[in-house]
């Protein structure tokens, strides 16, 4: 039998072209696979919400629906990691401050549960510095596993060998065989907002980020995420001005972005998710935040082409409500940690024989008065030796008081626990002091814009005047007057105190001053 031979092509020229056509066909079939998807899960401004919360991010009651909490977040993160190929979990700062968890554990709880959920990177927020650099180093920086980022914080020589080497300007993460650069930034206003101390400099975000992004480019990294905590306006400016940044994930302003129909909860969108910014070099850069308090988990899917350009982006914040179960393992861990809070949370810090009304948004309330009087009283304890104490008036936003204290429902002794005190205020705000002249006060208008009454409430005014007295004399010579805010609408979303009210305030101050200065 004659052996079979390969048949020769009847059209030799066509046969010579077939390999070329094959290469072209191969190119067409490969090019779609060059597109690469990256899922970015992100949180910001969690503020020590370890346990599940109410709809307004306070303590979750037995009757109402519950949201957030690290155990519920863990469930959703695990689900997405199972269903998506390339996933990064990032935090844009302000894990610190806001509940009894931080007051007791000082950041150890944040590090522990971030490790548990396997965060890939985090940026410093301003509240991370509330206990100073030492309070940040111990315990948080000692315990956190993921890299903490900020390109615009510079440590001087005294901190360079310690704190200066504890964080990085950027990190290169390999995910799905691709290198992704994450570069961090922190609000330049942090020295005015927190307690970082004199040895750290907070530089302009755009100017600080650009050289590090350029360096990432020279290292061959063509997918770059800016992760930081400076507010939505700065986030958008970074997207516009910093060449080479592909995505911006921000925090600080608790911005809620949403795409679609009716939002899933009480938050009102400030724009679409993602918010697209046209950069100065002609690219479309997605910018995102995920509100605050761990109520949402940000979900952004970004598609890159083979050159590292963003060709598509989409997603939405995922509401972590009761339809998502709490991860049993993480929940058990929360319960174990919670046992350590028992003695601290239950300690008695005071008593009340009257109902302490916390409804301060549109009227004066005695719980708000108590908080403001406590601020003044604390200031009097540290006399500077002058005739008048350094601070003689107190201003407190009405929405900062969250709930009331009922003297009838706690116990027979009408005791107030540490937990109750912590639950009453929106966050553990820092008290600021400042000078204001009589002329400025007389002509001032207090403007709140935009007032978000569902969370912060309307403006309310509380004034307390006291002389700088010796211990024990404060109550005997205490003279005070309070003024309820008379608000008027100026334009949608804006409220102000009319100048006429400030005249009344000035008169009250003058009268009280004369009474206090007159011989007894």
C-alpha cells in the first residue's frame, strides 16, 4: 500500500499567506482576554463600629433593624472573594474614635478585626492621630498586618527612625498576576483637626502624590489607585491633577454616592457611583467613597486594557443590613472582646433625678446644656491665674446629642453608666477653643451648610459665663443664661442664626459680665 503523503496546496501563494491569516486570527481572539478586571472593596470612616448599629449608626436596639458591624462585613467580603477573581480590600482612614470600643482598646480592636478581614492596605485618617503619635504606634501600628499609607506625611529627624518607618507612601500589590500600585494620602488639615504633634508635616496632597505615582510608572506599574482621607473635594482634585492615577478611593467627608433608583437606606446621594472626573491629561478617573460607620461596603469593578488604561468602571455601595448574616466566627470573636468591655462600660459616672432630654436639634435641651456646662466646668479646673477663665462660652451642635437618659428606666439609684455617656454623643468630638471679639460676635451669622438634619441636626446655641473661681465657689457665683436658636431658611439646604439673635446674645453677655464683676 502506498504511503499517504501530505497533499500539496493547489494554490501555492495562498498557502504561503495562511500562516499570516492565522496570526491575525490569533491576535483577534487574544485581544479581548487582554482586558483585566479588578474588584475594589473599600471602607472609610468606620469610627470604631465593631458591633452592629442602628440605621443612624448608633447602638442597635432590640426592636429596630441592625446594620454594619465587622461580622456582617466579613460575610459579604467572603462572598465576593469566592465569586470574583481579583479582589483588593482597602480602607481610607478614620478607623479610630467614635464608640466605647476605641475609648477602651485604643485602636487594638481596629487592628485585630482589620487583620481578621484581611485588609490589603489602609490610609491614615486624621482621627488616627487623636491620641498623638505614641497613641497611634501603640497598639495599632504594632498590631496591624496590612501596610498603612500616606505620601504627604513627613516625619522629622526625631520620628524618622520610629514612626517614620512604620508607614509607606505607596505599596505594590500583586493580584491575579498583575501589579497594582496603591498610593496613600491624608488630610493636610490634620494638625488643626487632631493631635499629630510638632514633628510631623502634612504636605499638599497633589504635590506629594505626583512624584510617587511617577516612580510607580518607572517601576512598570500601570494600574495605580490613590487611597486617602482628605474629603470628596480633594479626592476629585487628585483625580483631575495627579497624572497616572487611575482610581481614587477617599474618605473624611462621609460622602454617599449611588447609581440607580431609590437609595437603599436613609442616605441621600451626593453624586453617582463612581463619580467620574475628567483628568487634565484627558482620562476618565472614577472617584468613590462609601459613606461611613461601616454601614456600606464599597464595591467598584474596574476594567483595564493591556496598557493599564481604565476602559470601564461600575458598581455601588453595598448596604450591610440584616439581610446579610453575621459571620459566626467573627461574631464569636466580637463577643470575646466584648467581655473585656463589661467593667469599663458598666462603671457609674454620675446620677440624675430628672429626665435628660437629648432632643436638641430644633430646641434647647437639658442634656445638651449639661454637656456644655461640663466643658466650661472642666476648663475652670485649670486656671491660668487671670481674672476671667480662658473660656467663658460654649457652642454645641444640637445634632451631636444622640439620645436621652431616662432617670426612671435605668435603676433605682438613677445611675448613669459609661456606656450611656458614650452613646449620647454622635462621636467623641474634640473640644476646640478660639477667640472672638465682641464686634465679630455682634455682626456674626452662624451658617450651617448644608445642614444634614438626619445625622447632625440643626444648629443650637448654648452660652455659659463664669468667672475664674477657686474650687468650691463655682456653684455659688454661677451666672448663666441660654438662648434657643431662632432659625430662618435662607436658601435650600442653608440655615442661619439672624443677626438680631446675636444682638440678644451680646446683651446677655454684657449683663452677666456686669453682674459678675460687681462687688458682692
